[in-house]
C-alpha cells in the first residue's frame, strides 16, 4: 500500500521522451490500469485507442497544435499515444474518461514510464478530420475526445513536485 501512495504522490507530467518505443508488456499493463478505472454504474463509457504509428502520431500532434494556434509538438516526441474517448450518451462519460486517463498516468508512473495528459482531444475529434479518424477506428459521433495520454521513456531530469496550495483541503468543523 505504501508504494501505491508513494507512486500517487511522486507522479509528474513528463515532457521529454527518448525515441525508443515502450515494450508491449509495459503497454498492456498501462492499458489494464486504464481498463480498471471506476465508471458510473460500471457502464465503461470510455475507449482507448493505441497509436504507435509515427505518421498518425504526427498527424494527431499537428491537429492538436492547430487547436492551440501553434506549430510546436504538444506530444513532446512521445512514441506512444493512447487516445481516450468516451460515449456521450452515458451521463457520466466525461468523469469515466477522466478516471481512465488518471489510471493510465498512474499506471505508467508505477512502471517507471513517462506520461502526460495532453488536452484538446475534444476539439481534435469534433473536427471534420477528427471525425474521419474516428470512423477509421470504427467509432461514431457518440464518442467525444477526453484526452491524449502520451507515453514513453522519459529523458532528462525527473521534475520536482511544486508546492501544494494551502487551502487544498477544507475541514468541516461542524
């Protein structure tokens, strides 16, 4: 149990990656962490799409950067992207997808992998080009982008934790 708490306390967003691909075993373990996220009434509204093909990663990165109005790589050169989408017909779809993202990030850290949640998946997959990609993946317009979980072996120094705000926890005194 102490290891779990320590992993949760030390996980950080990694924004620099080595070019080598993570192993299949590591990827499967991270995906299993995502699949075991809680969901409202166990409806499991979220789906995860694994992208490791460099041209598709480049395309998704460019689309994501376009939403921000930049030409930089928002995926920081990560060799794996797990796109989390969720079925909008399920009332808890955003929460369910967010919990999957959290489990992916924490699972990656527990394995010693670098990971980061990259936003703007909603905008990317609501575009015409994004909807075409969803069709290619066998998904329809019910699915909304929740986030991109970028994965890889981190390069460089591991980020230090920033101080937590003082009023993070409020204790009911009644």
